[in-house]
C-alpha cells in the first residue's frame, strides 16, 4: 500500500499532512478515552507488539509491486481484534515509520499519505465491528463471515485511499486507471487470507487461555 515516490509532490503534499494530522488527532482522542479503563503500561506494551508485527509484515514478509503500489499483509483487523483499536493504530503508524527511517528512506516524503491510508480504514473497521459483533460475543467466537466483512472493509479502505492519492497526484487517465485497477485486483487477494489469519490467531489465544496482554474482549464480552 506504499504510494510510490513522485506520484504526489509539491504543494499537493499539504493535503496528506492535513489528513495525517486529522487521523492522529482521532487516535489521540481515543487513546485518552481508553486510558480511563486501561493501564498505560499495558497499552504501551500492546502498541510495541503491534509495531513489531507491522514492521515484520512490511519489511520481512513477502511483498511485491502491483500497479501504483505494493501488496502487503497489513494485519490491520488481526491487530485490532487482539490488541485493541489504539495499540493497533499506534503500531501501524510506528511500524511504517520504523521501516521508512531505517530501510526505505525514499518513502518518508510519502509517510503522511501512507499513514492516512493505513489509519482511516481502521476507523471504519472500528465502527463496523461495533455494529457487526454483538455486545455479548467474544472476539474469539466470531465467524468467518464476520472476519471476512471486517477484512474486506479494511482492505477496501486501503485500496480506496491508494486510488485517491494516485488520481489526486497524477490525474485521471487510462494508464492511471489501469495501474490503480491492477493494484486493486492484486490487493483483494489479501482479503481472502487475512480472515483466516484472524480466526487462527483468535483460536490460538482462546486455546492458550486468558492472558492479560491480549485484549479482554478476545475471551469474553
């Protein structure tokens, strides 16, 4: 989902700074709200685990170019279900930043765009989970259909934001639309894989028994 260097440049980058700032503001708001019922050290530990998972997914696990961007496993829904919204959001932002600082410095000018692309779909995932998963249902008991809906919402959001940035930066043309379409088709393959990862990780957590490091909602409503 990395926007390739040069696609958006100059004054157009200002929009990405604004969207990233808005996303960060919402995460900070949710963080303050979450701290009313959660311990700061535990939230920090979960955020650190999410950061490590995102870095491994982006930098170490297989990824390949597709059209205007790259196809990665992002694990957005997995991190959300296992660790919670705020740790997942922090992990996505810091994992991406760590990769850029130490391994992909050419991606840093696009960081605001890329972090927007990762975080805003997570907001939609949070809202969908509240509507889709009954209050009396533990996350470990969700169905494949529910996991697929969550993954589809998140990955669809990523694709939509990538398409927006590319069309915003390069304008509408046959070549641009073709490249966006190539990326979208390739990326939707991730939708079929991540629900299985979600269910496997949730089942593993349930089998191992209650662990304070994992979000309490995994085990009980």
